[in-house]
C-alpha cells in the first residue's frame, strides 16, 4: 500500500493487523472509479477472550479461550459526478464462537461521503456512517458484566471550506454522534454528542501547512443513573503538517482542552491534549509510521478521526473508552519481502486515567492502568484479486485492581479474501 495513502496510516496505527488488512483491501479496490466487492473468511484463536486476570475463570458455561470464525462481505463505491465525487463503503460480518456461542452476532459498518466543490472557492464534504460491533470484552466496564454487548455507532458530519487551494482557507465543521448498547447494564454509558468547529488553514508555501481551530462539543449520557448527565468540552486546536517529499510526512497537534460535567465532576478535565504522527519510507521496500496521542477517552477525537487534518474523513465507529484521559504511543513498520509478500510489525503502549465514585467512601477514586501490545503479520497476494495472511499478537495490562484489573492475552489468526 503506498505510504501516501492516509487510510493506510490510520489503520496501521489504530486497529489490529487482521482488521487492518480487511479495511485496506476494501479501500484499495475502491481506487478505480466504479463498484467493487470482496468476500473473506478468517479464523482466530484468543487465549483470554474476556480479558480476565491470570488464574480467574469466567462464569458458568463460558470458556476463557475460544476460536472465532468471521465471514465477511464488503462493497465499495467510487463515482465521480462532475465536480463532485461520491465514495461509499459497506460491510457485513457473521461472527461465530466455537465455545462461547452466546457471543455469536452479526456486525456491520457503512460510510457514505460526498466530496463537493463549486466553480468558485467553496468546497467541502458531507458524511454519514454507521457501525455495529461487539464491544471489547472488558469486565471492568460494567460491574463485571460478561454478557454479549453490541455497541452501535451512528455519525454524521459536514465540512465547508472557503479558500480552495489558495494560501488561506476558512473551515467550518458540524458533527453528531449517537452510541447505544444492547446490554442493559451499560445504559448509563449510552452517549449523544454534537460538535462544531471553526478554523483557519494557512499554506505559506513549500511543504508546510499551519492550522488553528476552535472546537466545542456538548454531550449527554442519556440513561445516567440519577438523571441525564450533560458535559461540555472546549478545545483550541493548533496543528502543522510538513511533507517535504511524498515519502515523508509529519503531523503535530496541540490542543488545550477543558471538559466539565453536570454530575460526574470527578471526570472534569483541564489540560493539554494533542498528537504527533510521522510516516516515513526510508527505502522502497520499507514503510515506517509512528504516532503518539493524548485525548479524552469518551470522545477520542484523534483516535477516531485519524492523523489527517481534515476531520470529516473520520472512519466509522470507534469504541468509547472508560478512561478520562488516554495516552497512546504506537510504532509500526511494513516491509515488502517480495513483490507478492509483505511482513508487518507493530507495538503500542496505552496509559489510561480512570475515576469513579466509591459508594463505601462516598468519594472519588483515581487509578491508572497501562496496556502494551505487540503484533506481527504476514500477507501474500498470489493474484491481484486474492490475499492470504496470518497475524499474531500479545497483549498485557498492568493495573492495581482498584478500578481496573491486570490481564494478558494472545491472539493468532489467518484469513483469506477474494475480490471482484
């Protein structure tokens, strides 16, 4: 995958390699205008499905480890319409567990985006996305719940830019998001948000672009235990991109932010968030990417919108994290072993700040946990329309057991995809 593809960078740095291969393949088949579709089959084994501490067994009738079968169908659309361009992507998956069949479910994801421009200096994007998937099985998230919990994400965004390809451009962004859970024990975590932003983009010339934007979001937890809990976040985004050559690109963002809650004041935050992302191709067969992110867990702005400075290019979905603040550092590398074989390796480290009110003490408690992950992957494309591959990953969390529990897990899987 060419390094200049922003989807490749976002995917390699934010999701497991096995999932990344599916997303990138679907995106690659959409490069040629028109329709495209693919089918895939994957088998994977997880040594600690419920992310439980070592030596702890799940509830009666549940197995600690399991083998998962994932059958998928993906459709893509890339259609020019005069000055406009319509892009779409949709996929469905049937996930079946060998032992924990109570977790069997069907997932879907879809996104439709319109890139538009006028004969003058006005352009923008309209986007809608929907995703339905199993929330990561973390028993700490809801009083030890281990039931199947389907997380649904529905999003819409509109971006308007005045200035076109000139040195100075003004941008405005509106967005909304709704998160729903099928497990009643997560009712208090269901979320509705609306966001708006207004900013400037300046290209002084050469390889550098600067930007500044004011971003504000208002949200509410619609099923909070006592009443609807509303919150407000305000941030000033200051960012820069530098791309001296097609083989190298740097993105830096610093965002002073403030978040305030009507009820859960222990989650209030004032401080600096931001990101650093770098992509580099030192030689023809290598691609290296590095990324550091610090953001709020519930919004995870950059985690969901990627490293591109155009927020309307968001990927669908993105799980709501329980951490008030999360910091994540990721390093990934890919190498073309031969013309048809690619190898990949990635390592990530995540630190979360967690808060909760302990009923016994009637006071807020704060804790931290850190999670590290190492992943390896191998891809073989015997033909342009066929891809085979395997992935292996090891994950470990360290925690004090107060608001989060430690665990370790290993995942191994292989897949095959066929495209037309």
